[in-house]
């Protein structure tokens, strides 16, 4: 009979293996693209037998979907809910800070998402048409309420969301370009807070909030 400890241990091993596989897969998809990456190259990078990869995900498409889903879940958890009672200033600061930190901490996830969108979002069409579209509409409606109540200036709420997305994800998607121009090998710890402060200042000023 299998003990509770054995079940827990097996579950932990599976969870760690999946994380290892998805981490390797993110790197492969960034370097090789969806078409160029293979299950074998992912297995080699993860330092696991190919059979182990296929045991968990069956094929490359399933791995790719898992990487995208993990990215979207991570963004949702990081941003959380923008609450009406927080007011526009706190909501925008929270939104910008969460997206900047994720761009610096998980640049590969952002790059894969960007590549997927550029290539027509074949694996994300349902997500974009349902959850993402609804999320933008809900947040835009909330920003419009703050505009109508005079708490912020009259800006287009949807384009405000687009602006925050593009400005924050730029540091992940164009990481190589930024580091080259800055003549740096890598980002430093204080870069995150500097970027957050800069973007908050510019965007909050544009919204009439400071």
C-alpha cells in the first residue's frame, strides 16, 4: 500500500521535473523559435531523457502550450486585481511595478509571448478573444469611471493599458538591444526600481495624477 509520504514525494518529484522541463523549454523556444526547437533539444537542455519529457507532455505542442499558460498565469498572479477603491494612482503604480518586475525576472517568458503574438497568435487566439479581451474591457471600464468622476484626466483607457504593456515588456523583449546601448553585460538590481520610478512618473503625469 502506498503511504501518504510516498505520494507526496512522488508529487514533489513530478512538480520539480515539470519546472525543469518548462525552464529548459522557454530557453529553447526563445533561441530556436517554435519550429526550430525539438523535444530532444529541450531534453538535452533539461538534462533529462527524451522519454521523461514525453511522459509529462506527449509532444512539443503540449510543451509550448504549457510554457504559454505558465507565463499567463504568472502575469495574472503578479498583477492581481486592480480595485476601484484603490484609486487610479495606486492602481497604475501597482500595474507598472508588477509588469516591470516580471520583465526583469522572467524575460524569456515575455519574449516567447511576444514571438507568439508577432507570428499570429496561433496558439493564443482563444485566450486573446476570451479572457484577455474581457480583462482589458473590465480594466478600461474602471479607468473610465475614474475619468468620469474627475479622478484622472480624459485619456483613452484601452490605449493606456497598451502603453503600460509595451513600456514594461520592452525591457524583456529588447533586453539585448538595451544592454548593448547601455554598454552593459547585464541589468543590475537597482535598474528595476529606477525603471519603475521613471515609468510611473511619466505615465502618472500624463494621466494628471501627479
